[in-house]
C-alpha cells in the first residue's frame, strides 16, 4: 500500500498518467508538459487558472493552450499523486490539513473572477451558485503531494461558481472520506475517525457556525442525490463510468451509502458543532 502513488520526474517522455475515470488512459505526459482531452469548458478553465496564477497562487496547473490535435497542454507538476489503494501517508491528518489549506487558497484566489462571463460544467456544481470558484472534485487522485503535503490541485473539468462549504463538502466526502465502510475498503481507506477529520477540515479552513451548517446541508444534498451523476454518465455510454458502475454494484452502492449516512449523521454533526 505504501508505494501506490503516481510519481514521475521531468526527464520522462510520452508516458500515460494513470488514474481518473472520465479521461482514463487519455492523459499523457510529454516532456515538461501534460496533454489532456479538451471539453466545451476548457477555455473557461484556462482563463480561471491563468487568473488564479496571476494572483500569485501556484497550486494549480499552468495552462499553455490547445494543440492543433485538440488536446489541451499544461505544464507538468512534479510530485506524488496517490492512487487506490491509497498509501498510508496520503491518509494522515497532516495530508488532509494541507489539502484543506490548498482548497482555501484556491477559493481566496478566485474571489473577483468574472465567472459569469464564461461557461462552466454544471454536473457537480453548487445548485445555489456562489461567489468563489469551486473545484468540485478534490479527491486524492487530483492532488499533487511532495513530502506528504499537498502542493497542487489537478483536473478542473468540473470547476464552477459556488459556495465555499459546498466545495468543502465534496472534498470531505472524498477525502475524509465520508462513505460507508464497504466503499472505503475498496479504495484502501484505513481511517476510523471520520467525524474528527471533518472537524479538522472545518477548523483548518476557518468555517464559522453558519458555514458549518451549510457544510452539513451540502453533505445531506449529495448523499440524497448520490449516484445520479454517475447514472447519467452510464446512460451516455461513457466507458470509465460504466466500468465503475459495474464494479461497485450500480445504484445499490449509493443506496448503501445513503443508509449509512442516515445512521451516522448525528455523530458528524455533533463533532462539527461541538
């Protein structure tokens, strides 16, 4: 388990970058750059990343543009990217706190960005909108680490305007994780202190009382509506999602998580608001 991570140095050419679902097998390392499939929102994402970097925040990729073959080109970020089964070092409270600090820096750097001038993917977006740009898919496979600390966020395909607690809820669900034991074990998670880890995120980020309520509300929403996003991808015949749907038991996986959340929810609420 300790060696399960994506680690590359800058002298490697034309190497597929492992991990992911939607773009599995299609992301390639080419020298000092990364080549990825584009989508209808690539231009918007590039403008966002450029704006954030212009404010001095370097925890996001540097976009270079779109190649003639239609793939986007970004500067490669050297480091460790955890893959399932997740290594123990990526499951520490220190790693979680450093990811939280990174998400906070992303939100802060996005304040004032004219998001209304661009088109965004709404598949995982905050239904209420908001005044910061949310990543919406901060899982371990979308984070670059060095020496056990989060350095940069990857894959902004689902970025969209939203509220800070909404993005933290998505991040917490994937990285606390807030999930049933069967699903946790499938990815190699070995943590047993979920409520404490959610509290760690809230405290590290600096959420106030009202924002903590919104965090729980956002978790309630995603638990209740869990699986619909993946179902839509399966119905659209997207191979990566079809494979995951079959391997994890289809909608029953999300029904199991929903039942688990209803049983344990108050433990998270109590710890978060204590």
